C-alpha cells in the first residue's frame, strides 16, 4: 500500500505562482520516479513533470521554463513549483509515483489548480 498526501492547490490569477507538495508513505521502495500528471475537463491526462531519486527529470512541453520539480528523498516527497501560471494550466493535478514512467504506478487523490482572472 502507498499513501499520498497532496497539498498546495488552489486558485490564482494569470501570472501567479503555486507550489504543490506530495508526501508518500507505505511501500515507497518502488517509487523511484515521482511526479505530477494533470487532467483538464474534456482533455486527456498529461505528464507535467517527473523526477527520479537520482538526476532524471522530465517536463511536459507546455510547462518547460515555468514549472520546476524537486525531490526530498529522505521524506519521500516531491514538490512542484509552478510560476507564470496561465489559464491553460487549470486542471486537477495528480501526484504519481512508480519505478519508471512506463509503469502504471500509484496515484494520489488529486488537487485542483485554477488559473483565472
């Protein structure tokens, strides 16, 4: 069993910033990669950012240069700093963890991010 605690979502104006946090407990040994996916209404779920417990980092094309992911391996936690937010970033953001990005992995409950003026 893997238990996720997500926090940091909310509403912000365009150009603003938010920071998402995800802490994991339980059988965390398989969570070599952690990150976030997002899903907006009527759209497919897409990768936002992922980072390994080593040096691997991957960002979705739409967030490159604006979002930054970091890990705290000692706390089994991941953080997503989101800057220069745009209305198109509005979605439910899901924390994810697994051995690699091809694996189904484990999912958090999701947190809403709304960017609107």
